[in-house]
């Protein structure tokens, strides 16, 4: 059955030898609704099932995939990373056979719900995506991970990518697809933020099997790097600079061509890690400043643009829009990003989960002011979630929303215009809010000044007492 659906799914798609720049073109599908999401752990799902919580996803034995299909009836689904996780007993990088087993479980273990979802959506616009660190095979890993080609092939098999696709020969998981024809085209561009990515200024220890709570340590070192502005103050010989690579030149050239030759009315850029966040704790483009500016410059005049991301185990709306001195959740005059992360687990569930909301509240400068169109609340959501995009071709507009496990909308953008472009100046792009901002440097300076002052005072006191002792001995 899955084989038949897969054959149906690639009907009317780009074939070998076609001159189209995208890997696939579903020219017969007028795209009106998209679903997207990230971070699906079989282990987290099984724990949730055992707890039999009050969530509807457990109460009636349905899954988030059932809720997603019933509430949205999407024409396609986009993975924004982390389709699988290694079992909890696996320490360090995930062996290839373990990755393949997790993919097999996703495809064939009917209790998780993905099998049925795949059958229901497979004959329409199919399922597409890119990976992040866990389906790549190592927490926080980048270019240093071994067996990348074999890991790529395992992921492409999971997505059932046809063997004629050029993706099987690419150094990375980047790809593109188009839906629609004439003036109703949507182009989706998936980026690979792992294959070529260099190490952080302070290399992450998240995948180090010998360091307890390596992920938490990595969060602290990323914050330390940003808070002390290390890429801008350390000498070049430390290899901690603002010019570290993220995509690699081949992928940059490919991305430039994808955007240059596109005639699409709407463009969706999928990055597994966040682009616009000011939160220094997490992995993001903000830790690669020159690459981020290059991306924003490239996207600056792309019409009908939205960035989708995953990775962080919460949902969020971010924007560069500074019209009227406030951020707004629309693509008019700025670049908009919507994150949906946590299909099976969220950031407030672990033992350190109570820190999630305070951190998001502390590093919130990228949040649109009153940007959540659902209610006057924060522009983030920390429960399990999935995302959707609704497209109105009559009005040439779209909305991006985030849903909870019951299908209710918890975050939403305002109306986004397909004809709108960010159109930021070079200065405005360079001033887009960053996470590497040296926010601890003033405190550090004051601390040093205080300690220096105290040291001087102690030395003076010591000298005075020493002088008195010497004088008393003479007397």
C-alpha cells in the first residue's frame, strides 16, 4: 500500500533531465493547507502512553498524528527536523543500525500514528523534510560527524525519496519542492544546518558520552559565548570568530540559484534551527553571525516569505519587523519566522523544565509585540504542538498557526501578504537583534572594578596596619 501511495505521490513531479530547479514539482496541486512539525521521540511517546495523562491524545488512544489529520486535513507535511531520537540508553553518537531501526518503528509501528498519517497524506502532496541533529545522528553535531553519506541515505529511505533524485548524491539534506502552476506556485526550500556546520566557539559536549547532562553544559557554554561576546573579542588563532561556516559554499550557491530563478508567489524556507532568535542558550543561526547576515540579505527581497524551524521543544513566533518601533507578526516590512517543535515532548517536561519559561521571558527581544493573533499572551507556547499554513489564493494572503495536542490554535501570525518583501536596508539587516551581544560584559566590568577597588582598599589597610606595627616596635 505504501509503495502504491509513493508512486502516486510522485506523479507529475520533476523527472530526471527536467530543467526545473526544484527536486520535485507537484504542478497539479493547488496548495491551500500545509502541516509542519519537528521533534518526535518514540521513547517520549511510549512514556506518555504509559502515564495515560488527561491529554486527549492519550485519553482516547489517538495520537497527535490523528489530531493533526482530523483537524487540518493537510495536503502535505513538512518535517523541520528530528523525526526520530535514539533510545535513552544510547550514549554519544547514534549508530547507523539504531537510526534505521527508529525509522522503521516510525514507518511501521502503528501505535505511534505516523503509519496511518502517511497513508492518508501520501497520495496528495506527500511528506518532505530536512533533518536536525538527532536524526542526523549526534546531539548538537555538525561537520565532524562520521558516516554522513550512510546517515543521509537512511533518512532519504525514510522519506521514500525516489532513486533518480539528485538528493542521493548531495553533500547534505538540502532540497526543494514546488506546488501549483502559473501564478499559484509555492516553493519550499529545505536547508541542511548540520552537514557543513563548523563547531561552536566553545565546542558542544552534548554528544559526549562521558559528560553527565552534556546538553545542559552545552547550553551554558553557548550562553557564556554570547554573554561575553567571545567571537568578537578573542584573537583569530583561537578559532572563535564570527565567520564560522554553517551551510557550506555548495549549499549557498544552490540556495542563491533556487531564489534567483524562482517565479513562485510564496516561499517557505525550512531551517531546522532557529534563525531570528535572541536566545543564546539554544542552537541557532545567531551563533554564526556572518552566515546569518548572508541569509537575511539573500531573503530580503523574496516575496511571500516565511521561515519555518524546529529543534527547541517549544513553539514561537519571531520577526525582524521594526515598523512603528515594534515587532509585528507579519511579513510586511520584515522577515517572519514560526517555530513548531515538540510533537511528543516539550521543554517544560524534564527535571529542569521549570527554567523554560523564565529563559524565554528573559530572551524575548525577537518576539513580536502583541504578535500572537490568538490572544494577548506571549509569542511562545511550551506544550506539545504542530504547525499549519493556510493559503488564500483569492486574497493572495496566508496565515501560519501553531496547534496544541487537541488541535486548538495557540499561536498565530497576522495576515501575511504574498506580494510583500522585507526590503530592509543593509544597516537594518546588520542591526537585526542578535544573541551574541555581550550582555554580561557590563556586569563583568563592574565586578572587576569592584574587586579591583576592594583589592586596593585591602592593600591600603594592610600597609597602614603594617606601618603601625613597625612604628610600635620602634617605640
